[in-house]
C-alpha cells in the first residue's frame, strides 16, 4: 500500500501512538490503514457416503481438486459465505450446516472456516470457477491432486470423525516450514 | 475508499468481469480493492469460579465491562490473537486455551472468536486499554453494564455450559433489528 485510500496522499510506515506494530499511516488526513487476516469459508458437502469435490478452473492450483470455499464478503455470516461459495462453485445447496473446522494459516494471514452438511438432492454441477465436480467415495479421493494442505487436513479429520460417528469442531494451525507444512491442533 | 492504494488514482465502483458484487476498482493500474470482514479474537479467562473482566478505557463503550478481545493481526493465529489481547488488556496469561465460540456480526462485518481457558496464577492488572480489571463470580457480573451484545451472549452460553460441565463450540449469528438484537445459534 503506497497511497491513502481516503485522500490520495503518499503513506508513511510507522508505529502510531498507543500502538505496537508498524502501520501504513497518512500524515495528511491521519488515517491509519490496518491490514487484517481474511476469512475463507467453505463446505464439506456429503451425499450418503460420498463427498462433493470441485476441480479448480482458476489459479492458483488450476486443475487440482478442492472443497467449495472462498473469501467471506462484508455483511455476510460465516455460514452464508460457506453456502454461497458452494452455490457458486458447484451449483449445490447444502443442508443441516454445522461448523466443522477453524484453521489458522498465519503465513498467508487467512483463517479457513469449513462447515459440514448434506448436499440437497445429491445435485451439483460445475460453476464458473470449476472445471468439473464429482461425488467421491473415500477410496476415490485424489489425495495427490488436492489443491491445498488445509483441504487435505480437513478431509482427513472429517473422515476420521465420520468413522467414529463423533464430530467436533477442530481448531488447527498450519505452519509453513521450508520443507513442508506442520499441523498443530488445539485441544 | 476514494483513491487506489497502489497507484494513487481515483477509484471507480463497478462489478468486475466474472464477479457479482460492486468493488472499488482502479482503472489506471487495474487493482481491485476487496473489503472483507475482520476477526475479533478474545478470551473467557477463568480462575476457580470467577471470570476475568476488563472495564474499557477506550471508545466505543468507555467505562463498560467486557472480556479481553480485539482485532486479529496479520501473521497471527486466532489463538495467538486471543492470548495477545488478554495480555495487552489485562496483563494476564491464559492456559489450556480451547476454542469456545464463533459469532458472526454481519451488520458490522465482524466475526468474534472467543477462547476459554484458565488465568495463570489468578494474576491480572489493567493494561493501557482498561481502566480496571476484576475477577467476578457469576452473581457479580454487571449484566447491565456490559459493552457489547456479543459479550453478554457469550457469557450466558458459557455459564450454562459450565453448569452442565459440558462445553462445545457455539456458532451464533447476531442480527441487528431496529428494536434490538436477535441471536441465532447454528446446530
């Protein structure tokens, strides 16, 4: 960020009075431009034993498989965002939504919030951001062609909980190391 | 937002190609300026039967009581943000943190994420943003002088769960109506 969105002046970077972190500050109109993590909301839509996957028609990770998810918009609830993304990416309605996971990805300042729920009537088709959608049994999941570590970890937790028929909300941090990703689950 | 943070040009408001919502768009450098909900992270710090409260030394709601909470920063996890706010506002350390609630406040585009946990050594004192801190039993909670509806609802859920000694993660939407607030809890 180089210019003030309010008045157009050049920004400085400094720690405002009473603050403890450097911010982009406008010396002309005194606006402080905070930058905060973004929420990605999505769903694990199920239909009997199957899970709905989308093949990405957009970058990053074009052509890889994912669960329907995307950036939450202003004025939405987290569940509305998750349902909207499922509608946009897979033309699918999800019922009986329940919060399933909250993942922090501090290296990219994102928080993923995934809901589980049933796919209405088993119906889905590719939206504009998907090349293809598929309802897959556990043994058909393309583990080596999943788009993101957060999606793989969410699925592994979900399948384990489903086997035990005992679901709980998982709060996980994904840490990026030079040689890969580390997952830390809070109690 | 009036000016482009990247190049300083005047912004237009329009729906970008492939999008479905109006955005602030720069016609000079083609940057699209998305605006997204912010996360507020905080804690319900307990010490035996007591809960730690802070009296706000800042606006809004100066002089009213709240739980330690504040805006999550980039590069943090949600738990780190909650712990940092507790440290800043109450000079307190919280142990055995567990995610307790996720509240959507769509009218102000915020998502509150509160953790429960134990106050280390029962120690707390007012930070710069607090006039006072207090460890209060349930019957001493100043219900009519709490700062925010999200804090009141979080506390009521927490006290009910504590009575039953059965905690779960609550996912709640707060809707603002002309005559007050409505709370909707997801299953």
